[in-house]
């Protein structure tokens, strides 16, 4: 019996603390809720102004642009060759892609495929620039500040550094055999 009384008193005490806590913050909670509704409305309005997309590389020779809210393909960029990797610049304005040109079937069976880094406007899908890189480019990555794009060249065993202001290769960095995927640290 004594255990039952202690348990009931403990539950009542906890219940009072919960109710007391709800009552003291009610004005603040209502204010916060009102602000959150306004913030949500503003965010929804901003999303209407600035559509968000993500992109996929389709090795069949295209890049798909997908609306983030609807998950529907809204456009497809056709290219000659195989797109291996795509990345969006930190400011969201430029899409970078690596392109391996179509193999020419002839007597020469070498893997010598000088590739390209392609740069597109993310809103309009317009090609900004094609930049020649090394053999069999795999991945493209932008630096955190967006000043450079780097491309791994799998068959050349190096990385091309592209200056985004001039869209030109400014440096080639030797690597180990067959560089493929990579990431750049935030302090780059």
C-alpha cells in the first residue's frame, strides 16, 4: 500500500511540473508559432522564385535536370559521348560534367580518349564552355569558393585544375594510377 501511495504522489508531482511548464511559456510559444508560420510562408515564396534542381549523368549521352520539389525530369541535355559525372558549383549557378567522347571504331584500339569538362548554366541549360582535359575524365569537383574545378583523368593518371574565371586548364597534377572519384576539403 505504501508503495502505491509513493507511486501516485510521484506521478502527481511530475504531472504538476509538466502542466506548470506548459503554462509559463504559452505566450512565448504562440509568438514563436506565429513567426514559424511567417517563416514557412517566406520560405515557400523563395522556393517559387528560385527553383532547385538536381542533375544526373546518363552514360547514354545526356544529363537529366530534375525538379527537387516534384522529382520530375524537367529537361534533358543531349551530348555526344558518355557523361560520367556531374557536380553543381557551390553557388548553384554552374553545372560541371565530365565527358568521354564516343569511341571511334577503327584499327586503332587504344584507350586514348581526350575528354572534356562541360559547363552549363543551371537555370537555362545553356552550354557555357567546353574545356579539353586528359584521357578518360572521370569526376569533376568544385573548390568550396568556386574558383576552380578539378577533373580526374583516369588514363593519364592526373588531375586537371580549371580556373573558373577563364575556363582554362591552369595546372595538371600527377597522381597514382587511375584516379577516379575524389573530394576536396572545405579549407581548400
